[in-house]
C-alpha cells in the first residue's frame, strides 16, 4: 500500500468531521417528499433526500451545511467534493446506527451537558444569547437546543462505535517489521529534522506569609458569598487568576475523566450542590470551588484561583542556582542527566535525565516543523552540546512561573525511515494501518447488513465504500 495514500485515508477517519462551533447560518430545510397528483405519478423531490442509512436520513441541505462548516473553520475545500462529503456523512450515520443496535448508548445528560458547554462558548464569542440565536437564524433557544442535541448525539454515538471497533487492536514487533518491509524502498516515508531536548527546572517558592495572605483572601470571599449572598461569578471575574475561566466567572464543566490535576478533582467531587470548599492548594496556586450543578457524574462548577506573590529574592535565588548548576556541568563535575536527577524540581523529567517527552506520542523526539512555538523559540539558537542561560517560562494555564536551563541532547537530520532508529514512528503507522483495515472490514460487513438507500443522482459517485449495493 502506498504509505502516503494510507496516511491520508487514516486522517479521513477522524471522529469529529465538522465542529459544532461552525454551525451554518442556514434555514432548516423541510424534510419531506411529495407525490405529484396529476396523471403522471412521478415522485418529485422538494427538499432532496440524498441518502438513507438505517434510521438516519441525509438531506442535500446536510451536505451544503457540512461544506459551509468546513469553510467557516478555515479548512481548504478545494479538493472536497459533494460525493466525498456524502460518503463521510453516511459513514457517521452507519456508526451511530450500529452503536444503537449494539446498545452503545449515550445518555441524554451527557449530550445536554455538551450542548450547554457549546451554548455558553458561543454566547461568549458572539456576545449574548439573543445575538447567538439571530446569528444562527433560530427563533428561540428551544429549537437551537434541539438541533444541537441531535448533532451532538449522532457525533457521540459515532465516536463510541469507532472507539469500540479499534479499542483492542495492537501490533506486535513482528507485525511492525512486516509492515515496514512491505513498503517499497522508493516510497518509504521521510521524517523531518528532529531534536531531543533536556532541561533542568527550578520552581521559585513563595514565602509562607504570601501563601497565608492568599488563603485569608479566599476565606473572606467564601464568607462574603455564604453570609452576604455575594455573587461567586462576579468574585471570580474580579479576583481569579485563572486565564482559562476568569472571564466566564470561574466556570468549568467536568467529569472524572476531565484532565484536571488530582487535587482539584478530589475536592470538586467531594462537594455537594451549592457547597463552597475551603481554600486548598494545587500546583497552580490556591483555589476555592463552588458547585453550581451536579448531573450524574458531571459537575458544573465555578472556582477562584489565587497565586501567592513570588518575591524577586526567590526569583534571583532560582536563577543563581541554575547558573551554578550550569557551570558545574560545563566543568565536568556532573553530566546534564546527573544534574537533572540531583537538582531539578520537575518530577516528570528529572528521573529521565531531564529529557522532555513529545505529548503527541510520548517519544523523546520533537520534529522541528511540528514543535510547539514556545519550545522552538527556547532552543532554536542552541548549538549541539551548548547549555542555555536560565530561561523564564510563564504558565499559560495560570500557575506560577518557573526557570530552567536547556540542552539539545541529540539532533537528527531529515532522513528516510530507518527501522531501528524510527521504530516508534513506524509502530504508530503500522497500528494505524491495522486500525484502518479493521474499520474497512467492519464497514463492508455492516453496509451489507443495513438498509441503505442512495438517491439516483448520487449513485454515479465513486464512493470509497460500497454504498450503492449491486
């Protein structure tokens, strides 16, 4: 199989093909067919049913909406065809249809919670509920919620079914080797230039008096809300230092799977609806949490984050320590890895010689063309073996700043895939191919077993799947 083609096809299997945020500015079309009552009893399409998959009807207007959604998101639609879009919409509905048949259900609470988050985000982006309804040409919130509910439910069912198909698929080392060996030499992928990066981190500590000052402020806010009926929402806007929620009055919606730090989740899920926590500490600073609503395993909450002031003396101490560590490595007293183990404050990297891990695949390599811009700017001028001067890094999520020295441990030039050197990347490609084949096999089987109708005008499409049954 042509690897470039295979990779393109795999990307086409992405779970969320179009984003809710880009919902089109279009009137809902009537989902109807009518029959001419003249002597000629020929059926005439008024709206245009493009296809039927199981219990789902796809209108011609659905294809138009999807195309506009893609454009609204800034995606290139130059190579997108109506046939391709129809095929993808049919895939999504086959997944959703079979999910229901297999009892892979999605609760209405989960769907409504997702819709609530989207409505809140849209309202903030557009300015008000009234402007949002006008923008999407909806007469009222009820009709808007109904459309969001249907779109979200279909998407979530589709995701659940696709996850079920591939959840137990793994590749053995032998399968990886066979996958690599069957790629023609002139078609083997070329991997871009990559870096391995190590760092030693110092986290300046706020003095106890600053910590206590913040705790006392949070206690006063809590007391004002409980005793004087002050607005937690307004307090969060005024005082919270969390950039991700400050403008939303500290609001987050979360489940136990939401990637918040453990300390935050432990407190949140220990509270009852309407309760406000005592101040508590995480790696970001000190918080109080107000539980606004509990829906099964999902919470709507508001929180206020306050970060104790770090005095200049603590910052100076951290940079001085890093300068000293850097010099000791340059003098040969320690290797960089030994210094990281002995002196770094970052638990995630210190036991691995300070080596950073790529969050995409947890490999130690970072491809230059795909590197996070902040990280790239920190190391772009470093020569091999050189150790940077102390670098300040502010936490975009709202935590206190940290300081670090960095080193490029290894540099890999652009090269054709090598089985030994690039095993992790080749393993990932082999796994994707196996998942792709499993999905294709599943798709062929369930197309045969499911009621599918394709409008005659669309039967000329060269679909990737056998939607037009012979």
